């Protein structure tokens, strides 16, 4: 028992001597490294904010500005860490090699995630659309609410939130109608009616809606000659967030205006001839 206690005391003594020796030999280096690290964090934060203000002054996209600011900040912090390690005489070459190997492994394992980030960076640089635009991609349509490096968020008139990974955007056909979306409708009128009168009535009905812009102006004209009717087509632009609401109101207004103008909207008819066989 006494031998075990003596061994434990010797171990504690050796550890305490090592700690004391470390602080005696490296106390100034440790204090210097801590001071350098704290100053480095302050400088990195200050430089990051300065870069962000500069990007905002140059009207750079918000997402790109934050990305550039973060990259600059991380770069400064990395340089500070290298300086701090150098205070202890530690070579950073093995760390660089290890980071390279780890980065390669992570890159292979997370190539899908990184492809989203790469695509997001491409979107921010090329700016095929910005926040507030109305875009359609692979039959998905909505208003751009937010552009992030990994994904893009769309809003719809129904309050739905659509999240699209950026790798599914870059390389696809993007339809950007900005703040508006086009409505295409048609109505059939009888062949006994005058098409010019129907076109005038529809134009007047469209002009009653403040949501429909005058530039570009609505388009109304003969769309097709069907079996039972002359189809009058009309196209107009509406704010995307009120697309269906305005469309339904316009359809009702067009119907009522045609009724008031004595324009007949026919329904399909078939003539049936009955023949009697001779007895």
C-alpha cells in the first residue's frame, strides 16, 4: 500500500513538474499566441464587415456579398492560426497535408452537396434571376423569395414554399417573367356575331382592372375557327402573387360584358337525322 501511494505521488510530481516546466519555457509564447489569436479575430471581423460594406456600396447581390465577406474572414482567421502555431515551433505542413486528404474524402462523400453550392455560386454570379422575380423551372413556378448557396426558395400565391436545390436549376431552361405572369384565355362566340365587336368588348373589360399593366398591353384577337364557334383569345399580364385571383375576376367580367353586348356564346350542337327503313 505504501509503495502504491509512493508511486502515485511520484506520478503526480512528474506531471506537476512537466506543467511547471511547460509554463516556464512557453508561458510567453502561450500568452503571445492568445493575444495574437484574439487580435486576429477582431481584425478578421473588422475586415469582413469592411468587405461587406464595400460590396453593398457597389450594389453587389446580398447573398454574394455575405459569401465574399465570410470567405475573407475565414482566410484571415486561418492566417492567424498559422501564426499562432508558429509561436510554438509547430510546422503547419503536416496539418495542410491532413486537411488536403480530409477535404478530398469529404469532397467525394459530399459531392452532391458541393454541387449545390457550386451551382448557387454560379446563380449569384450570373444573376439569371433575383429576389422578387417570377421564374418557371421544370414545370415549377413561383416568386423568388431567397437565394442561398445550397438552394433557392420560391413562394406561390397559395402560400406554399418551394425549396429547389441549386444543382436542379443550373443547366435547366429558366423562364423569368420578373414580377408578372401571363394569363392566356379564350372564349367562343357564335358565327352570327361580329368578331370586331367581341374584341372591343373584351378590351374594354380588361381595361377596368388596375392590376393589368398597360405596358405590355393586353392582346385580344381571333384565335381559331372551331366547329361551333369563333374562338377569341386574350392574353394579359398580372402580378404573380394575384395570378388566379385576377384571372377568375377577369373571366367573370368578360362573360358579363359579352352578355350585355348581346354576344352569343354557343355550345356544341349536333344534327341527328333519323331515317326509316322501307317496310
